[in-house]
């Protein structure tokens, strides 16, 4: 559509201007080219349409006012003289194109005193209708203003969805070994895992809003004899909840828990669970992650190994 508009503009400008800077130019160097016939025809059509619209508008307004005046009066009470006065008033208003002050002087000359009563009744009816229209528009405006203020108040008072996250272990990507590692294998949108107004990226939970948050983690370790023999009977099973600041790239431990367990080699099944939780003031952009020892012993069920956070209140 924009390209078509540009082409039409070039068409109106004429072929003399479309030749470019290098095209030969006849006549005086500073003389303006004559208007193109298409442009002149378009201007004439625009002027004709505008005048036609004004004429139709005057006719419509006159007819509407005449019908209104007839509706306001009892037809049985309109005499032949009154009808003559009405026609004279309308013809005067239809045929004149003068200003308001000149129109008033023409009224006093062309309308006899016997028609002044009808003219006054006509003006009173029009004024009454205009007052009714203005009053209706004023009521609508006030109603819209009140409704808009209520909507704004409702938006301001609407409780914001508090940030929260619940992440569950991804059993297909659990690292092996017995050394402490940062777990990155979490689900955030599968099963019981959900997240809202927080971000999960590269195994870390990212805070999007400043506030006080409750952080929690539940880590389960287990071993069955069918998984093979343990490399050591004494195991230090630990979990660390860490925070990485946006200003200081180093991590800080917020919570830790665990124990050193002695798992006998002849036992069929071993199990140990660690649960930690606490309130912390967090800033937008800070990251929460989980570190564990002996990741190969993690329980892969979503109801056993998980961590999360939810905002409690804003920072004062």
C-alpha cells in the first residue's frame, strides 16, 4: 500500500520531475513546470466533492430541523399563515451563506412581525434539543470517567502473582561420582515442577523481584544392593543451598545440612533424607543453586529430591 501511494504521488508530480537530475530540462532553469493535467483534474474533483458535501449537509440539516419542528407542534393548530412563515424561515436559512450577525439582520428585514412567534418557538425547540444532547453527552462522559476510575482502582488493588518455583530432579541427567557438584539437572515445567515470575537457567533459579523469600530443599540419598557395592562404608552425605550475587560473582552458602553415614556392605537397602529451609532477602538477578555430595546416590523420584522458593513479602 505504501509503495502504491508513492507511485501515485509520482504520477501526480508529472513526468517532468520523474526524469531525474541527469534528464534534459527545457525552458528557463528556474521556471516552475506547469501543473500536470492529472493533478489539475484531481484538484477540481476534490473541490467539487467538498462543495457537494457541504450542500448535502445543509439540505439534511434543514430537513431534520423542519421535521423536528413539525413534531413539536400540533398539526391541527398550524394555520396556512403559519405554514407560510415556516417555509419562509427555512428558505431564508437555506439560501443564505452569510455570517451569524448578517443573518440576524436579514431575519429582521425579511421575516415579518407575524412570523416572529413561530421563529421564537422554533429557536426554543432547537435550544431545548441541544440542551438535551449536551446533557446526555455530559452524563455519558461522567459515567465513563467513573467506570475508568473504578477500573484503575481495581488494577491497582489487584494482588500481584507472587513469584514461586518448585523444581524436581531430572533423573536422566544425574551426574556420577562421589565429589561435591552443583546440580543442574532439574525440571521446571514437568510433573509437579512449576515456576512463575522467576527464571530457571543453567540449573539455577533466578530471582526477578526483590523481596524476602522462603527457600527450601529436600534431598534424598538411597542405595540398593542391586546397584553394586559401595566404594566406601563411611559416606558424608551433604546438601548446600548457595546464592550467587549479581555484583560479586562468587557464591555464598545460605544453608547446608547432612550427616556422615555408615552403610554396611551387607545391608540390602540404605536411605537418608536431608531437608533444609529458611527466609532470606534476595535481590533481582541473584541466583539460587544446589550442591550435593555423592550425586550418584540421589533418589530420582520427584517426591524425594526437589527444591524451590516463594516470595513472602516485599523489601521495605
